[in-house]
């Protein structure tokens, strides 16, 4: 059965890129997309993804706020937080909220794939 991944990002171009990259991997499917953190929380409740790729900076509810809620309602689902800029302070805060991994959008996309593969295999 395919691993189900949900992508949450306010930028439609980024969502499309992430969908294409993630679905290129055999056995993975993007089960849904959300445009902000609140939308992501609501869709995650309905879609029951195996992994959530979540942007940090979004309107309505940012990635950290969404991660806090997601961790409360589905603590077993790993979350990868994506941001243009990452640092040790953000990573500590993210991990404290239940985020499993942090990915910089400036990194090679293969890094995201590797993190996703690792998390999906251990789930």
C-alpha cells in the first residue's frame, strides 16, 4: 500500500514542486494539499496521512502552530517542517512541538527525500 503524504504550503508553485518530487518515488502518493496551517489540520483529520510536509511561514496558522495541534491529535504522524531559513533555535523549538525533522528549502531536494524515506520506513 502506498505511503500517504500531505503537503501544506501557501505557495501553489511550491506545493506542485513538492508533489512532483514526492510522487516520483515509487510507493508514495500525495493524498492532499493544504494552503495554510488551519487547512492542514482539518485535512489531516480527514485524510490520515502517513507523513506531513509543512511550511513554516503561512497565513492564518503558521507551521509551528499547526505542528502543535497536529502533534496533539495525531502524535504518531511524523512532520517535516520546511523553511527557507533554518537555524538551531528553530530546530529546537520545532522538536519541542513534536516536529520530527526540519528541512531548509535552500537544501538539495534529495535531502528532503532522504528524510521522508527515513521517517516513512520507521513509521
